[in-house]
C-alpha cells in the first residue's frame, strides 16, 4: 500500500490559482489594447508601456522575496501579496489615464512578484521529496495554460463587457484566495532578522530591469533602437555579474549562491535556463513564420499555434508517471533532443506544407515542451535541503524571470540575422527563418549537455514511491 500524500492539495490548488492569475495578467492586455487605447485617446502601441511596467515591477520584486519571507513569514507575505495584487487590479480597472494605469500595473506587478515565489515556497516547505513531483504538477499548469487563455479572454471581455473587466475578474478570485489562504497557508514561527543586502538588491533588481526592458526593445524594434536594447541587456548582464561578486563578500547576501553547488539545482537553472528560453521563444517563432512568410492572418497563425498549447495540456496527466518511470535524466535528455529535432524539421517546412503535418509538429512540440518543463521545475528542488529552500526558490525565480524576458529577444535576433543574411543572398525571407530555426535548435544543445552531466539516478528519492 502506498504512503499517504504529505502535501496539501488544497494549498497547492490555491497557489496554482494565484499563479494563473499572475500569468494571465502578464499578457491579457494584448488583445484588449485597441479598446483601451480608444478610451485613453492614445495609439494601441502605446499600451505597451502598461505591459512593460508590469514585467519590470515583477523583475524588481522577485529578488527581495527570500529576505521578506524570512523577515515576515511565508503566511503573512503571501496573504499581503494577494491583497496588493487584488487592490492593484481594482486600481487598474478604475484608471482614467494611461499614466495612472501604468502606475497601477507597477503595484500589481510587485504583488505578483511576491505572490508567485512565496506561494511556491509555501508548498515546498510542506512537501516531502516523494511527493514533490505531484506537488509541482499542480504548480506547472498555470504557466502552460495562461498564455492560451489570456489573448482570447482579453479580447472577449473587451468586446463584450468592456476592457475594465479584464482587471475586475481578479477581484472575486483575490477575495476567495485571501480567505482560502487564511485557512490553508500554515503559520510558521520561523523568523530571521538579518540585515537587508541593499547593494545586492539594487544590482540584481537593476539587472532584471535592464534585461527585461532591453529584451522588449530588441524583440519589437529594429535599427538604432534594437542596438540600444542589446546594450541594455549587456549592461544588465554586467550588473548581475557585479551583484554576484558583491554578494559573495557579504555576511548576509541577498542570494545564497552556494545552492548552485547542488548539481540538480545548477543544471535546472543554468543550462536549463536555455530550455526555458526556448519554451518562451518557439511559439513566437512559429507565429512569425506563419504570418510573415506564409502570409497567414494573425488569427489563423494564433489558431495554429494553439496546437502547441493543446499538446502542453493533453500530456499533463501522464507527465508525472512518465518521469517516475524513466527518471529525470532520461526525460530531460530526450526532451531536449526531440525538441531540437522538431525545431530543425521546420528548416524543411515551407508555405505549401500540409496543414495536418504542421499541426502535428506543433502538437508534438507542445507535448515535449510540457514534459521537459515539468521535469526541470521539479528536479531543481529534489536535492535542496529544507533550510535552504527559501534561498533556492528565490534564486530560481530570478533566473527564470531573466530567461523568460530574454526568450523573445533571442528569437528576434535569430530572425533578424537570418532574414538579413538570406535577403542579401536570395531576396526571400524564408531561408532566413529556416536559419533562425537552426539556431533555435542548436540552442537546445546547451541544456542537453547539462542534462547529460546528471547521474542516471538523479532525484531518485523523488521518483520512488514508499
């Protein structure tokens, strides 16, 4: 007879719901932008300031979560984050100008930055290694489902009851989450009163802001602006490196970099960052190919790419049993190999390719994406001791935020380089996109090498049932 589960499914579902809410609001403005622009008297493109403000605020808030959780406790911080996010959502709905909307989005982003990693920490602190896979399965689906739902939901609400409702839907969710949190999030007497590493925070938060803003510019601009974005990314990497150097000399650093000595954590968050980067980038690359080269409408390209996310969701019920059967190393190795092969196959795909073939490739890409994403999200914590979970969780969240921000920028660079070179040689962008897929496939060699360095039995205590 199997042992009884040691983690609270109610708590995991609560945290997953707040994850979903935060992920949803990161992108829901996109399809509502025209309606919002009309009310504010601006151009739809100007609404990007509200989206970027949210992402920048998330980048600023995440590095402080470990210290705040130690100082005030997970329960207090999580409930406070839910309140901040919910109140900020109301302020977004009531904002009469774009400037005030952007300000409210900053507040909302700070709430989201605290809500996500602190919520995950609440689950991790209560779970044993043998239940980690099941617990992380609950926390993975929001990141896979929200990008599918957000554009459709944002457009539907904006076209029917008005754009204000895209923020108002958070109010009942936030109220229910707060009440549920009072019941489900355990109290903890643990407190650590250590000095706040202001220099470390300034450098790391500044690095995330520069990388996020620079990536947004590179992904959406060209010419001098794109060069400026690249310079911002380079400055962000420099600030982050300086922050790492400074924190090594602190008695109480913002991040405990020693967790990177744990092999499974290091592989999941260093080489694995390139896998997450491609998770963000691949759907964007597919969409660009279908619209720019194949000449499809935005709606048609969006429907086709839905096959990626259908694959994400369809495989979820068997992901955990698959990882238990094959082990983390084998799953990660094959996720990178198959994912790279699928990207490489698109080198042979042109405008005349049969639609069923395209949809099948996209579906399989989504399946592999989901399996690998779940394995990386779980293996990063399998060997982290309980007293270092907070430090590992915050460092992982920060590195993942940077990888997410860089995803679209990297694809934009691949496409721009490929199409420029192809245009010089053939005058057609198709070859350039083919080269972009080659570069994307080669990027997965980095996490593949990292996965191969894991021992065959990596995380065995998390895949074995008592």
